C-alpha cells in the first residue's frame, strides 16, 4: 500500500461532514482511506483489523485481487447498457448464479432492499396469477426482529420503531409473527398468503440463529399451505456461515432466494432474486425493472464472486475459522461476555452491560485496532472477511479480551 495523500486530518474530515452530510448514521470516529484483505488504514496511516467487513459485503476481503481484476477488465470494455439492450456478461452471470444456488432463474437488481422489494412484488403477482388469491388481498408473513432494508414498504413490516417512526403511512399486506415460532407462523398463514419472508439467521437483530428444525418447518408449512418460502440471505449467504447459503445447514431449498451484499464483491452493489421458473416467470416485459440492474460491470463482478464460491474454499475456510471464533468467544463467557451466538465466521456477542454499551465496546476495540459494530444494546457483531487468517482472528479475540478486562 502506498502512503496516503494527506489533505485533512481524520478529525477535520469528521467535523467537515457534520454540516453537509445527512445524519442517518453514527459511524465510529475512524476515517478509512485504504484497505487490503482484512485490514483498513485510516488517514493518518493507523491500521485496523476489519471485523465487520461491510456487514458481509466484503466476504472475500477488501480489494480481493481476483475480483479487482475482473472489475478492471470489465471497466476497460463495457460498463453499462441498460436492459434496453442485451450485454455479453449477463447470461454467464445468471447461469452461474442459478447453478450455484440450485434454482432456475435470476432477476438482477442492485441493492439488497431492491431485491426484497422485487420479491414482494413477484410473490404478490404469483399469488394472484398462480395461486388465485383475490385481487389486492395477498398477504406476506414476516418475522419480528427482521431486517430487510429501508424502503417505505420494507419498514412497513419492520418491528424496529427507530426504523419506522415518522415514515408512515405504511404499505399494508404484511403479518408479523415471532421469529423461531412455527406455531405462530402456522396460525398466521391462510389462503391469502403469498409468501413467508424470513432471514435464515437474523443478522441485524444480533445474529439470532433459529432452533434446529425451524427452517425445515417453514419449508414444510409453506409447501402444505401452497405459499412461497422467500429466504433473505443478503447477509447470511455466500459463504458467511460456512456454507454457500445458511439454509443449507438444514438442507432446505426455498422457492425464492434473495442475495446481495457479498454478491458485489465489495466493489459495486449487486443483488438478485433467484427463484424457480414458475415463480419468476410471472414477470413480463415492462412490469418490473432497474436501469442499473444486471449491468455488465455488476455481472462481471458477480460472476467472479460466484466462481470464487464454486471452489468451496471460502465456505470451508469460514467453517474452519468459525471453530476458532466459537472457541475464542466461549473462553470469554463469564469474563465480560454474557452469551454469544455464532455460525461460521459470524457472531453476535452479548457483552455484560456493566462493562459498557455495544457502542462503547466498539470504540474501545477501535482504539485497540479492531473495527466492529454494535447492533442493539450491549451486543456487538463480528463478521470478518472470510480471508482472515487464524493469527488475525486470534489477535481480534485478544483485543476483545483486553477491552473486557480493562
Ligand atoms: C443489508 C440487508 C438488506 C438490505 O440491503 P441493502 O443493500 O442495504 O439495501 C436486506 N436484508 C438483509 C438480511 C440485510 O442484511
């Protein structure tokens, strides 16, 4: 890495943001200027181990050389066509992604929220045209504690008041049931139900892992009820949990799969709705779309991401390093950690509130050269790049131990 070009100091840049940048985030006071692998470097040249990895958008590490090369090659050839024309990268991307997930068809979008919105529309249209739900009566059942994005429709079925308050009126047609509760789900599903939309592991809620059998139960129930199972794997998918998809831990195949974040390789936003042909087949020309969705640059990067996952190496690495993470966290239980949940290289860690809020712990870890993000209350989330070495992971755990002991 070459020396950063200093214009303003970190503190000056943070102060400069205040009057001109919307205050919809409360970032840690670190100004990142460059990055490589699992490491980021701030304006002053201080290095930090990135234990958040862009909420799993950076599963393959910062500036993964294979992905950067794919992006560079594509930048030199063709970047955008719009879907008004075909482009020579899209077929390969769709074929590769369908093959990776075992589903038939791909609807390329950009952000995760767009993939969720698209799935809501597809599920409703499927309900009217295939299932025969009376017009405008379709319902979608979701789980409390969900995080599916930030659009008006998506916050309509959020249970997080901060995400909703002040943004009504809301989109109707959603029923919220407790997560990990099959009986409640069964009671909420009826002949109007188009789909059950859930995260196989709830990331933003604090890496909440449902009981063994829950996903199988959702699959059985949706099949019996004749509605779609839509799995939002935007954060849990693409290697994070030690499998390509989190639903694979129960060998469940949803009808509709939502991918995003890591699909863009940490370079460009790439998301997708992947589904069976009889589901995505309800869309016809003009009924849905996106100017940037499926653009050649996104398709080239997305294809390169799928190629990385086809080897299985990243999934194996997440599973293997996940054991180290789990053991390391288990050793901290009772020593500042009150409990944790982990799967692969993904953990929600509940810190003893007497030691500090999640925010305070995150700030102290930052001063130790480790970047994490709090979720709610005293919970922090760990989701390092899947390229992290054992040694790097051990050093992050040592930093956590030090912060908790202080
Ligand atoms: C991040 C996330 C989204 C939204 O993705 P954006 O790209 O931020 O719009 C949706 N669902 C889940 C599970 C997520 O983690």
